[in-house]
């Protein structure tokens, strides 16, 4: 069993702040489809984070012999901050080959 936790790709794609327009909170999304480094300022330090699309995470897991069991997306309870998910949790397990699944010996 594997549990994978990461910042949500929507969060890493465009590391900017929430925006209010006419009293409604928005999260401007751009460059989601462009994977790669993102410069951010976090806790008083300049950092470089790597942005990957959700499909990259899922494909990496499945191409390495695992099946995704479930996935959760987390966001804070504050309504102004619930406009985007902050993190993802993916639970996966090693894939059994068809002989193992049928109870056969190899």
C-alpha cells in the first residue's frame, strides 16, 4: 500500500494569491498545462517548486505497477479559501497480475 500526498496541481500551477472581484473570491488559474519549475515566496524564503499535472501523478503510479484505490482533494473550511483544493491524497496498491488474482502459481 502506498499513500501519496502532495500540493494540488491547481495550487502549484499558478502560485499566486486569491483575488476578490465584486466581493467574490477567485483563484486565477493559468499555465496548468505547462509542467516545470515555479518560483514562490514561502515563509520568508524564495523557493522553486515543481508543477506537475494531476494526470502525471496518476500515470506515474499506474505505469509503475500500482492501482489507484482512491483520491481525496483537501481544502480549508474557510469559504474564501475553498475556491481551490490545496492538496491531494492518493492511495494506491501494488497491482496483482492476472495469475495471482486467479490464485494461480507462476
